[in-house]
C-alpha cells in the first residue's frame, strides 16, 4: 500500500497501458466535474493525444510525475519550465490530479512536494499555477506554501461548459 512517485521518461509514449491509465485519470477528473482544461464532450482519443503531446514535451524539459499505489496509477502532475531566457528560473505546475477513489489520502500533498523538489532539481526557483476558483480544495495551496495572486472572472470552463473564475498562485522554492 506504499505510495510510489516516479518520473516518466520519453519511452512512456510507447507504453500503451500507461497512456491508458493517464487518459483514465484525466477522464476521472473531467467526469467528476473538475476544471482541468477539458469538457465532458472531449473524446478519450483527444485525451490520449494530450498525453502523447505532453510526453513528447519531455524532450523540452517538461517533467511528468506519477503516483502509484499497488501498481495502479492514482495521481499525476506536470512541471513545465519557461523556455524563454528571461524566465528560465520559473515554471508552471499543471494538471495536479488524484483519482477520485484515492482522494483525501495525502497523494496530492505528496505529488505537490515531489513536484517542488523536481522543480528545484531542474534549477527553478519559482513556480506558478492556476486553479478554477470554485475547485480550490480547503485552502490546500495555501497550506502547501503557495501565495494567492488573484482571480480572473469567467477565465475557464468547467467540464459542462460553465465559465468560472480562475485563481492564480505562485510559490518561491527555497532550500
């Protein structure tokens, strides 16, 4: 029952079972109403294309961390570094998702901590993220040391297409 967090490599694109599991966790988030960039009408083929594209971006410096328990994928997070030279110190924390059947067991906290450590190892000193305001989970980001910047109304759509506000956060990574 131990949680294992590992980093994907570019060979993950050839692992159809892993791609299926990544699609499954994204579909689970969508079906449970979380605003993760996709609509209920998006097909599993489009979700598969998303993951294949994200894995292809590993060669550009992206990191994808997955959390597994009993050899089952239960969570994922993406770290995307800024590629322009004036922002090479920062990156974006994206798609922090925990399978609905595994939520409230510390997996999100473990993934966030692992992502921050991976970002430091990438040479990043600042991370930022955005989250649909209605889906902020019990001030978790603040508990994890993230600073709220502000919200933009009607910024993103929920899976059913309703426009909602999005809140932006940043976290300075220190030793």
